[in-house]
């Protein structure tokens, strides 16, 4: 006897078939020609093979239903799957369907997975490729964005939120990614701006391309909007998987431990020679970072933006840490407005998600000059000070060389209650550098001297001998130990172990008022 399949089951096959085709082969080819993958191809690359479970594949927007139009999936594919076996939620905008434009149904699909993710405590990854608010839906489309923004804010600090910009992202639509923790962009195919080149031309009569105005390089190096940039969709999605491997799934968990088979007791004698004897000579802080981290693996955040401060994720003894380091090879490692804001945001991210902070210090001070002062170095520097001070995760500091003045205090010092701090013997913990100090303290004496230059040099040398070391601070108990550079990795791992169960509280309040 021939079994006849129920007509609804047959219909389901057909409906799914239609949805899987998205905007059709012609538009898919167009997407590929432009160097972009389709929304589904991207999900396949992002998630563990075969792990994607789609939700709402049949959903279309109310407006589409009334107009009798079919917008497969309403321009977005949503669901969940795993990355290295851990659950994540994902939405992927389908540019082949009405340009991935966002209307009511599209937004409802995104909101549904955001709500689920917040409930179960898993990250949300958004793959953005959209022409913005669906113009035909008018104010419904604007309301739809608002619903997403509201959820982005409520999920902030609860679950990691990651945005990949893989096509256009314009107008108010930029504000959802902007609220998420990390923005990835793809070179050449992605751009983000609040007002596009046409509006710029009309309002301020300036010709500018989309790429110049809001391409990946612009946001990676000038605006600081993007944290990561990759040459194509494939490398971008691979990097998202890597980022997820460092993170806990939510703010109640700790990051997963990953053993990279790098012995915790490993020492590096070369570090004893890293800091040059001449205090004016620079060196590359990355050498120290790579040396101490497990397997020399380091995922740097915003490498092209404010490179005078280095922020990123690595592991020590298998445990994820957030690393913040001054880079003496750029602007002598001085803190400026951008570096302060970059550092502060990263510190707050780590604190939100129980990631211990390790701070490597070589800072001659804040960057002087009207540009910095007028740009708000007081406000921006205060952000970094505030962020370190309020962080309740384990906080460890190693002073490698310069630690001068206010910048010394700000860089996770003992005085703002880091848990444990070390100094290398090469550390110079002082109110200011030898030259500046000599000029201030001995100005009159030197002016009156027979040989001012000789006296200046003598006084400067005395100051250097007396103040430019870690021993005065160690005698006062402001430094927990002066350590041999070669032992840094081992000492950090041991310290993280003792701080593992640290309980840190904050005063009872709604929230503090970080100087934004
Ligand atoms: C409806 C849209 C659309 C939109 C694109 N499409 N954007 N439909 N609403 N916002 C449709 C197109 O009509 C076209 O349909 C298909 O998507 C592909 O678009 P193309 O223009 O052919 O593609 P391309 O040449 O690659 O150009 C992409 C684009 C352009 C640069 C994004 O489409 C564009 O400028 N779109 C409008 C962008 C915009 O102004 N959005 C509103 C931003 S303000 P067919 O059927 O012809 O294939 C905003 C406010 C958010 O978003 C507020 C939040 C609070």
C-alpha cells in the first residue's frame, strides 16, 4: 500500500524550500560578486558544523502579509547553535531580501532570540548587512529598531553581545552595534555612518566616499568604533569564534579554562634585558605580552586605535585575562584622550564578565598640550581611573619601567586598590621624570650657578639615583614585591590562583556616574 504524506507536511517542505532560497539566485550571485557571503553561508561558517537550529523560518512581517508580498524570513535568519560546543544565539541579516532592511517582523525575530539569550545566559552574535529601516514600513520600522536598542541595553553586562558589520549599516541602525561589546568590520564591503555621503554633500558641501566616511579603516583607526577588522567574511567569522573562546557565556559564569600546554613555571631570561638602560629609549611591550601569555596567544582589541595603550585577551595558566599595557614604542606610552577611553571601555567589559585584569605599566604621564586638554583629557583620563577603581575582578599590576605622577595612580595602582602589584627592578616610580623634576626643584640654584649645565646634570643624576627605582615604593609597602623580569609569568599565574575566589563588593547604589 502506498503511503500518502499529509498535505501539511508537504506544504512545510515547500515553505522551507522557499525560505531557504532567500531573495533568489540572481540576488545571491550579486552578493557573491560584491565579495560578500550570504546570510546562511555566514551562519554556517560561524557555528560548529550542523549545529544551527533555526527559529521563525516561516515568519514574515505583518505589513508583508497585508500587501500580499513575500519576504522570505522577512530579511533575517535567526536561531541558535554552538561555537566549540558552547551555545550562542545568532541573527544574520539577508541582504538578498529587500536589502536586509529592518521592519516589524524582522525586528521581532531578532528580539525573540535576544530575549531567549538573556534568559538562558548565552551570547548574541549579530551579522549585520542591511539597508536600514524598511522604508515602506514607516514608523513601524523605527519602533522596531527601538525594541532592539532597548534589549541591547538591558543585555549589556549580562551576556556578551557581538556585532559583525558585513555590508551597509547606516542611520540610526548603527546604534544597536554601538551598544554591543565588540564590533567587527570587513574591509571594503562594510561601512557604518549616521549620515551618508549624500547627506554630507547636501549639508556641508563636502564630497566623501562611503569608505572614507565610515569604512573599516576609518572606524578601526580614527573613530575607534570598530574593535576588529578582517579582510573578508571568512576571516571575520573565524575571529568571532576565537573571541567567544575567551569569554564566559554570561555574567554569572567564569570564562572557560583552556589548557594550551604551556608550563606555568616557564621563565624567560630574555626579559631581564628587555628594558633599555637609557630611559629615553623605547622597546616593544608586545615582547613582554607574548612572552608571559600561554602559547604567546593574544587577541588584541583595537590594535590600530590609540596604539599607545594595548588592550586584549589572553590566557595565563589556562585562565582568560584582560590585559592592559602602555606601549612605550608609541607616544612614549603616554595616556591621551583616545587611549584613556579605549582602556576604560575594555576594563569595564572585563569587569562585567568576570575576567581578571593584568596591567603592565610603563607610562611617563598624560599627554600634554592644548589639543588634549581641550579635547577633555580630564574627563577621559577620569574614565580610566574610574573603570579600574570600580572593577571588582582580580586586579594585578606589574610596573615595568616608568610610573609617573597621576598616570601611575590611574594605571591600576595600589592606591586605587589593585589586589597585588609587582615592580621590575627597572621600575621608576616617581612624581615625574628626572629632567622635569630637576627643572622644577633646582631652577633658582641652577640659574645662579657658574656652570649651570654641569650642575643641572649633577642634580638630575642625583634625582635619578634617589627616586627612579622601585625600592622607595617597596619600602613604603606600595609595591608587594620587586620581581625578576624573567619570573613574571610564573608570579602572575600564582597570583591569579590566590585571587581566584576574590569577593569584591560595591556600595549599595543604583549605579555610579562614570564621567562619560
Ligand atoms: C526598503 C530597501 C532598503 C530600505 C534597500 N532596499 N534598502 N528596501 N527599505 N531601507 C532594497 C532596494 O530597494 C533593493 O530592492 C534591494 O534592497 C537592494 O538594494 P540596492 O539599492 O539595489 O542595493 P545596493 O546598490 O547594494 O545599495 C544598498 C544601499 C541602498 C546603499 C543600502 O539600497 C540604499 O541606499 N538604501 C537605503 C538606505 C537608507 O537610506 N536606509 C534608511 C537609513 S535610516 P530591489 O527589489 O530593487 O532589489 C535608518 C534609520 C534607522 O535606517 C533608525 C533607527 C532608530
